[in-house]
C-alpha cells in the first residue's frame, strides 16, 4: 500500500491548523501510519553503524561479538536492524546475516530476507522455534532430513557455521526485550549458547523496557548502545528526504515537527503526513499505543491519558486518578492494570516509583492540552487536591516541603504559576 504525502507549504499552524498544499506529491510505501523501511530514507545513527563496522574490521577494542541496542518506542530500532541487514552487512565480504523480528511491526512480513515471529500468545513455543530454525537453515542452504527434531535442526545449522570458519555469521534479533521471555530463553538454550561459542558468530539485539537477563557468556562483554533522540540536523535531513521542499518551507516544518515529535524518528515520520496539530497528535498517540493488544487498547489509553499528568506514581496515585464518579478502583484492579502496562513496556519501575515511557508521556500531555484541555485541567486539579489533603494530615508534617513542591508542579502544569527551579532534590514520603 502507498501513502501519498502532499508537499505542504505552512501558512499557519495553530489551533486552526490552516495549511496550503501544492499538487506535487511523494509516494511513500507504508500502511497509512508507518512507513516501511526504505534505504533512501534512512537517517543518522552513525554511532550504531560504526559499532558494526568496527566489529567487521576487527577494530572493536573489547573484542566483543555482541551489540545490544536499547531505545524507547519509536526510536528506530527496527529500521536500524533492517538497514544493517539489507544495506550494511550485504556490502561486506564473507558476511552472512539473518534478521528475526521477534515482535514484528504491522507492516512486516516473513520473507527469504527476514523472519517475523508469529504471536506467542497461547503458542507452542517449541513448535514456533522449530519453524524459526527451519527458516534459518533454508536461508543458509543447510540440508535437513525429513521431519527433523528441534535439536537436530540446531545441530545442523551450528555445524554449517562452524565449518565455514572464514565467513562471519550475524544474527540480528529485533525487539527481544518485548518478546515473551520464555521463548527467548528456549532460543538461548537450544541454539544461541552454542552459536555464540563459535568465533565467527555475532549477535546484534535490540529492545525497549526491562532488559532480558541473558545467560550467554559473551553478552557480559556486550557493547550497549542507547539510541538518542534526533537533533534538528537529523530531523531536517529526515524531513527533507520525505518532502523535498524549499529551504524556508522545510525550516517551518522542522520547528513544529520537532516540537510535537520530540525528536522521535517514528513520530516525525507520522507527523509529516498530517496537516493539523490535532490530527498529528491523534495519529502519534494511536501509533505509540499499537503495542497494546487491540481488545484492551481503548481502555488502557484512557488510563494512560490520566496517568500522563503524573511525574511518576505509585499504586495510591493510580487508584486516586482512576476513580470514576467517586467510586474507588479496587487495589487488585489497579495492580492488574499496572501489570498490563509493565508487560507492554509502557511504564517501568525507576527510583522508587513507576514512570511512563517518556516519548509516550510527552505526546499524551500535548494531546490532552490540545484536544481535551478541560480534562487536562481537571486531572491536574485532582492532584493538587490530593496533595493539599495530605499536607493537612499530621502524619505528613515532616513532608511539607515535598508536598508544597508537588502542588506547585501541578499548578504550573495548569499554567497557574510561574515555573520554578527547585534548588534541592526532595524525596517522596514512603
């Protein structure tokens, strides 16, 4: 499917979202929200590409053969994996690569070049792994007997790699942390442990959220890279490749896409397809929440909209904000919701509190302020009332400074106070 992107000349981008469009159009392959990988549109990530090139040339100082890439939703991990697999590694002599999309995006499909792991919910993990290893064997030209057992497929692939000692074999695993960990552990035990024991084997893996606890010894020397947000130069390069517009138009476009997209490549790609702020924010939120199972997406979206006002939270704050018509949410329901959000890596435990994935929280905040300002103000007022109530209780006498700063934080969010710069860190009462 193709997404038609109009070249847009920005006249005004405010609440009205007025724009002028030219007739010239650029065709981008995608699914309406997300563009499929195209090498001509790949931007930046020089540091991550150099890590691979250094290993290919033997210049990696620590002698590592493992690269772990981390980044939040929308930072471009899958595009980076595809770029390495299809563009960088294919140009290297005596290198073979296999790419496995552990949690594939909606537009991806299995092919000779990449393998998309099917949904692992209620799946037979051994059968799923057997299908994956069969694909690997076929891609490497490994002959298999009729109806081989799982371990036999693994053995034959490993013997093939070991016997081709002058070829470097790269296995790229995208979205490992988000994948069902029992499946990753099975892959480790059946194949990866022995694969990485071979001197000509290399592993590149990416993920977001809580890191998978690898058992492979070689991962102890892994080179770990965290993907950075796009700066304005990278964003300008990205939009220029998408739009091919005049410099003045490009600069105008860069400003508001940078403001809304927060330097997140996937959001920038989405926003460039929209013509108003409201439309862009709605698409961006929908895109970031695609990791939630569809049956629960709308409910958890409403939960996340409420939680987006918080600068970190525990179960008590969750229960307070999720109250409806004065009815408290049972603690077991709060914990079930919390666990769902942890499972899809949209929240994590950090410094004694739960925090939301930063790109998602910032986009939700912008969305609430632009598209539902009354609810945004109501939620912030709820938190002001919550902390004012705590401040009046004798048990919180020693936490007055902390509570005052929390109240000020939510007043500032409502635009009712001038923003302050606290001079000292204050710890939450436990």
